C-alpha cells in the first residue's frame, strides 16, 4: 500500500504526456484520419529520442531523496537545478533536428502529406521539449520529499488544460484559429510548459525560507551535474 501511495502520483505525472498525446489523437481523428496517424508516429519517435535526457532529469528524485533522508536539505535545490539544465541543454536539439526528422519520415516511405503532418507535429511538439525534461527534475523536488499530491495535481491540471486547448486550437472558435495538427501539438507544448511553471512556482513558495537553497543554488554545478549523468 505504501509503495502504491508513493508510485501512483509519479505515474500520473510522468504519464501525463502520454495522456496528452492520446487526447491529441482522439481530437485529430475527428479532424483528419491521416493527421491522427501522423501524430502517433511522430509522437512515438519524439518520446523514444527524449527518453534518455528525460530519464536523467527524473533521476534527480534519487538525489533529492538521499539528501532529504540524510538531512542535507541545502543540497536539494542545487541538484534540482542541474536536472533543469539537462532540459535546457537537450530540449532545443529537438527543434534543431526537425529537418533530419522530416528526411527520416520520408525515408520510411510515408506519403508526402503524411510526412508534412508528421513534421509539423514534431516541430510544435518539440517546442515543449525543454519543459518536458526539466519538469521531471522539478517534480523530483516534491516526490523525493514524499510530497506526492503536488506532483499528481500538477500532472492532472496539465492534462485538463491540454484537452481544452486541443478542442480550441484544432477546430478553432467560430471559424478562427483552426490549426489542425499544428494546433494539437501547440496545445500539448503549452500544457507541458504550464506544468513546468506550476512546479516552479510551488517550489519557490515552499522554499521561501531558504531551507532547500533553491534560490541560492541556481547555478551550473559541474560536479553535481557530472554525478547526475
């Protein structure tokens, strides 16, 4: 029971992106079946390539739990920021890789229309890559200290926001801003960034007294960064 209590919120938070992708596909199935298929293949490639930096950032949880248990609270803030820096380093690479991804989908033998849909979805989804990776490090600030409710609530809010934005940006409002597959990816990126800023705001509020050295630890620490890798 204790393991489930600890794990369930983390599963909800980490799985929130998968739920967002599913919501994208549900709405896109009503808009264009080809776009729905393209979002699936593009999303799978995106997740496969992001798993490595995502996993590194998520491993911050082990460091936070270790420092929290050893009562070395002032080391928690600096190591959380190292995970955020992983997102800021790796995230932009996904946007820069867009031409390579387009060539890869074409090499798979997909139709020109499908390749166009896949590339569009990739590009706008990739705009959320820094936040996707960095959010896992911020989530570790809470989960490593057994504050599971915050992790789960932030994940659920981001999913709910994505569903609303999917409808608005795919189909538009009164005929305006009907962006189709681009709207689906934009909705997901906005929701991922929203989760990042939710975590950030709550973390700064929790450490108002400086117990975890969040504000003072905002700097690149080569030693701690190397340990994380």
